[in-house]
């Protein structure tokens, strides 16, 4: 029976980053212990399976194969019906709100939240003290949950409809310290027509253009300035949001990607039949 291994991301690449940059000693130790065996598994995956699917070209390079056709880059998709643009007047009279979404127990998200609240938002608040932050996602760590003691920060926990939280925000921020693959949190925010500011690590696997579909900022000061500029410029927010929605419609629509997934399975069947 032909087998397609849907790897999504290179976990070995994630562990290489996490062993140095994860926010807790336990997460760093786990990455260090699991790295070698994960690298061995991923290096042999293309030989063990008829096809391997990964989310980006950068991930494909991690799954080395003498036959490149066996490793297929298939981007993540987003439900364009569930995640949809908000009413243009939704933020009228509401304090500017920066949202970060994702599973808040995940170590890479924990590290991103720490960066956002400890190093970026103090710079924003120095210029725009009225700004608010929403951390939307289930299973917040004790450290993340404690951030809600600041009246300017809301930690939601699990939410039944993330789109509602995104539609109420002014912009989304994704200042990952480390990470691999395509960030679904970014696709979902873009699908809701939100302007998004990301770190270069987030931008790398996307086919988007910096400054056209989303803003990219490297260090903490640049990230804070990008947030302030979007808070101040309503027209820029609207333009970036429209371009973001158009981008995910063109590049990350599930029905289109679903057809490409079927093609990957058909290719695996043909290859197995030919070898038989």
C-alpha cells in the first residue's frame, strides 16, 4: 500500500532552534535529547515513504532525498469562510488592540509572548499608553496567565470562535523568537483582513511580500515602531488588511490545496505501481 507521510514541518529544525532559545530549561533539554533521533528519522523519511509532504520549500530542504520529487512542499491552508474580514467600522472608539493567538502552552509561542510583553509592548506603551494586548489561545502557561494582572493585557484561554477575537483587534503581532513552518495564526489573521507585523522567521516560508501583504520587523525597537505606525495610520491598516486577505485567497485556500493533496496521493500510487 502506498504511504504518504504528512510531516508538515521539520521537527529536527525546530529542536535545533529550541535547544538554544526555548523559554524553559525543560523545553531546551527535551529538544537536545530528541534532536539526534529526529534528524535520523527525517533524513530517512523520503526513502521509507512513497511521498513526504512539508509546508514550505525551507522545510523540504530538511528532508533530503536523492529523488526531489518524493518530497512535496504543500502550504498550510486557511478556512476562508470561518475566518473572514470584519466590519470596517468595528474598531471605532475602541482602544487600539494588538492580538497574539495560538496554543499558549507551546514553547515557541510562550517565547514569543514573553518577547512581546517584556520587550516590545513597553516601547509601544511609552508612545501609545492606551494600547491593549489580547493573548488568545488555550492552555496558557502560568507565566502567560499571570500577565493578565496588567489591566492592559487580556488572556482569553480557550475561545470557541477565534475569528471573533481577531475581528475585534486593531492588528496582529507574531514576534517569534524561533520557529519553523508556516504559522497558521498569521494566515488566520490575514484572512480576517487584519494588518499583521511579523518577525523575519515568520516571513521566510511565506510567498508574501514584505510591506505589501504584511509588515516585517527584526529587532524589538523596529517591531514596536511598526505597531505604532499601524495604530496611527488607519488608511495603512485598511490597505494592508485588504492585501492580506487577497494573498491568502490566492495562496492558501483549502479547496485549491486539497486538489494538490489529491495529486500527491495519486503520484504515490503511480510510483508504487510502476515499481511493482
